[in-house]
């Protein structure tokens, strides 16, 4: 028999103690071939096969088994999540045994000189020493993030009274509201004063203990343990989903892991699981709610749903919900339950629609919209749309677009809830060019076997192709972003051997359609006016494209280019304006249009990550902050990099070098001057009256 794949059946073992569903691995054999060690699933066996086959010993929850010397084996057994036992034995006698502290379920163990390096099922690395406990832990799963969401943090407990005062409005008298506000602000003053003093004392003590060395950032972060919002909502909770089916809650302030949940029940290899933020902390005092939806790893005929609090990581229910459907796609709707939880519609492969969570109030709302709810699904061979019949909760096919001979490589719907400040652009002659703001528009890119790249803009309700363009002799990577009324995509031109970027903008033909309807496009403005322009990108291949987002949409957007070498550039959108003229006129200069130059400028001061490279970049996620001038950007790959960008500079906050002393002196001086002038005027008027 082959010693690497010996099965129990081939050597004649017929024991009810050892399962024979799958052949085990032979991991050890003595010199005289009398004693062998076998590992099967989570069990290890030591057998004597000299004359008859006898099981000398067996170990449940066995992580690893390997030869220790010519006569003994070293076996790693984990009976609990916090303890690992290392045993050296010949099958009869145990010559050595020791225990190590761990904090995760392990799948591989490496032993060396009374130390073990364990690899967890969630890709966690842990080093533990005998008698000294855990030395360090590394969350290597964070190097394989595939989806990210940012969530607003709750306010401090002492700000709750202020929130309640705002909600009450004029329900109480003015004196009661005034006293409530004074009390809350006094508590804030006490908290900040005490915290600053404690931080200062702690810093001095740590400097003395470290003899002037740099403070440990982990110790500093532990001091401020309150995971709450700051003044300008710049601190966020980052919810990350990794390829090892692990959820992480990170603090954007220092990148520390606030909580972690490993979910082996999910199978996200063939289909990316959907993370939805169904309720934020804006609905005080209700906590935030998020859900993960994906296929069941144990049974692909089921769909699993895990609901949790994205701030604390605590599950909402004791068990993970299992639905007897095969999910094709899911969509979070703007409809909410009475508890302000947004409803998710799940479409299965049989075109049946499931509502999550099931709420009578929401179901009645959706039932009133029968014939107005649409789904679209994307496969490798076609893109199709269907109409939801709320009487039977079935989705009837409406349109389909065949992609035969093409492969879908990029899909970019509009971001849900994106704020658009202005519906039009004022031109140099004072006329207005209105934006084509179709909320149902989706951009996608396909690549054919002949090297042809095709970009579509599809109305997912009617199925009409609003715009399409083809590029020949193109090679991946192809990246695509879609926002407001514009689309930007990049590709590698094989013929000219360069990276090209194409900007497309859509405008209304003649007038502004305040109410858009995909069901009656002829009643609005018809097909849009499409403007397109191509540019040369003077750098290595682009691996990721994204854009900045702000709360109100007032700030100019940055187009974020993630390069293969790990640099991320933030280029103002005006450089990718398809209306840039080759020969500017006075009207163009009045509007502020830049002359068209084929090659995009790429100065190094536009690199938002400076000299901190993000290798093997997987994605760039942008989120709005409390300041309209600020957008928060997280880039993830092998590394994580979080920063703030200011596309229109910091126009809504005072600079750090603002002269507070000077302005205070001026205000106090003017106040005193006004008071003195009032007294002098009164004295002058009194003297004049006595004359």
C-alpha cells in the first residue's frame, strides 16, 4: 500500500472505534514498521501492527501529529479553546506532557523549544511559551479583507441628556431645558478635565518607566477605552469581513480590534456574503443593527443570516437564522420596521422573494407597491431584471441581456444614499446643463475572448441600454466607478502599451426632470446627452478605483487611484471632466474649465498614503464624516491604511495656527469700548438736558 494514503480498509481494520468514511493520513511509521500513527479528521490513533492490529492509544480533538524521534510521536490536542496540550509518547508511555495557553481554535501547530506557534481556523497566529502564557497574537485574517462598512459611533453617556432635550423640543418649559443643558455641559467639562489630567500623569509615569523611550500605543489606547463618537464624527467603527469567514470590529482611531466573530456557518467562496447596516445609532436609544447574509457551508440549499450589533459585536439572537432557500441576490430596501430596521429582500434561484425581517407593517407597505418593485440579477452569461408580485411574493422576469461570448469583469451600481448637492452645472454663458440622475442606472464592463472591452450603462427597471462603448485590444485589470451622473473606468491598452482612463458624463437633453421614472422615459427627457473623454495615466497598472463621499455632497470629489506598487493617489474630479476643451474660449475660461491635455498630471503631493505602501491592494472604501470638508478613506490589502482627505480644503473648521488670543483680545476690547461709549453718551445726553 502507498504509505501516504493508507486507508483502514486496506490494512484490514474493522473496528467500530475508528470511522472508515474517509481514508486517514499515515503520518508516522517506526523503523521496523510495527507501530504507525494515523490522523483522521480531528482524531489521532497509534496502532501496533506487528501480528494483529491493536489500537495502542487514541486522542480526540487532535490538531497535529508528527515524528519526535525514531520511537516517539509528538501530538497536539486542544480540548478547550483556551488550552493546548502537547504530548510526546510511543503509544504506551507518555514521556513528556505540557500545556500552553491559547485563545482560539487551532488548525495547525508548530512546536520548538518549549514554545508553540498555533494557526487558528480564523487565520489567527498565536505564540505561547510554557509557563509564561501567550506572548503575542496576530490577526492575519485582516490581510484578506473582502468587504468593509463604516458605522457611526454612539455619543457619550453624558450627551444623552442633550439628545433628549433636543427630542423634547418645546414640550417642557424654558427653565427646565436650560438647567438640563447646563448640567450636561458641566459633566462634559468635568470628564474632559479629569481625562486630560489622568492622561498627562499616565504619560509622565510611562516615560519614567521606559526611560524616555516612545510610549506604547497599545497602552495609550487602553487608557481611553470608551468606544464613542468624537466631536466631528471622525472616529468610526469599521466592520470588516474576511475570506476566513471572520467578522472584525475595528476602531478607526488606532486600528485596534474591538471585537471578533468567527462564523464557520457561512460559505463565501463562490459568492460574496452581503453585509447590510440596517439601523444606525441615529435612532437613539435603539442600538445599531447589521446583518450578514450568505450560503450555508454545511448545506448549500440553505441561506444563513447573522444579525449583530456592529458597535459591540454582540449577536441579536442566540442562534444563526437558517432559511430554506438558495440565495441568488439580496437587496436592502429603504423601508423600515416600526423599530427603524431596514428591510432586506432576498431573491432565491426559483425567483421567490423573502422579506427579512418579517414585519406586518413593512409587508403592508410593500404590498401597496405591487408592480413597482424590481430586482436585477447578474450572471456570467446574462443580466436580467424581474418585477416583484407582492400577492404571491414571486419575481416575474421582465427583461434580459445576453452576455454570450463575454465575461463580466466589473459591476458598479450607484452608492445607496449618496447625496447630490446640485442638479445641474452652471455654464460660462449662465445657462444650466442639468445632470442625468437616473437612480436605477448600473454600469458594468465585459471582456470578450477577442480582447474587446464593452462598457454598458443599463436601466435596471426597463432593461434599456442607455449607453455603451467598445474598446479593442484591451487587457485586465479593468476598474469601474459610478457616481452621480458620471462613470470613470480604466484599462490597459495592449496596442499602445499604456494605462488609459475614460470619463463619461450624462446630462439631460433639454430640461430638468425633477421626478424621474424609468417606466416612462419618453415622458421625461428621453435619452441623455453623453460626453466622453479619454486620458493617459502616467504610471503602473491601476488595481483599484474609488471616489470620496461627503455628508451633503457639497465638496469636490477626489477620484482615488490604487496602484500596483501600493500608492494611492487622490486626483480632483475636474481633471477628469469630459468637457475640457482643446482650445478654451472666453466662456470656457469663465466657467473654469481646464484645457484638455491627454496625459493626467500625477504629482506626488496627491498621494494620500505618502510613503506608506499598501501592498496587494484589494479595495478602497470612503465614508463621510461629520465635517462636510472631510472624507474618511480606508484602503485594505495585505496592509490597512486609514486617513482623512480634504478635496476642497478644510473650509468648515479653523486652522490649528488660528490666533485665538488675538481675536479674544479684539472681542473683549470692542465690548469694553462699546460699554464705555454707552456711558459717555449717557453722560453727554444728561449734561445736554440740564443746559
